[in-house]
C-alpha cells in the first residue's frame, strides 16, 4: 500500500510541478524561472505528501533540517536516473525506454532513501 501512495504522490507532485511551470512560463516567458519555480513547488508538495500521507510520519521534525536531506535524496535519484538513461540509450538506441528504466531506478532511490533514512519510524 505504501508504494502505491508513493507513486500517487509522485504523480500529484509532478502534476503540480507542471502546472506551476506552465503558468509561470505563460505569464513571464522565462523558461529557467518557470522550471525552477515548478520544480521547487513540486518538491515541496512531494516532501509534504511523503511525510504526511506516504510514510505517515507524525513527528515534529524541523522542516529546515529535514527538507535539505529530502532534496539530497531526490538529487541523487536524479543523478542515478540520468546515468541509467545515458548508459542504456547507448545500447537500446531508444530514449523513451531508457527514460522508463532510469525513472524506475531513480524512483527506487527516492522511495528507499525516504523510507529508511528520512522518515524511518
């Protein structure tokens, strides 16, 4: 059940990321600013959903102490994802399939990193 909540929360956070990105881009036509704002708001939602709904962590953790660790876990997941995509695309010559494998590996990192290092009970 927890893994399904993790996937659902990731989809919600990604959707929010896209909505913020698209809205800011349409208003200001600045893709870097829109991308940064969308990603930042998306990761805030992701952290909140992971803490409250996915891992049901009721502790009063200091946000300013734990949010950077959450960002680090997700950054490492993004690096892993990128490496897998680049590596597999050399053999498969199909960026979409390489992306799917990369996203899977990055998601595993994010799930287990959050579960065992950040929101452990």
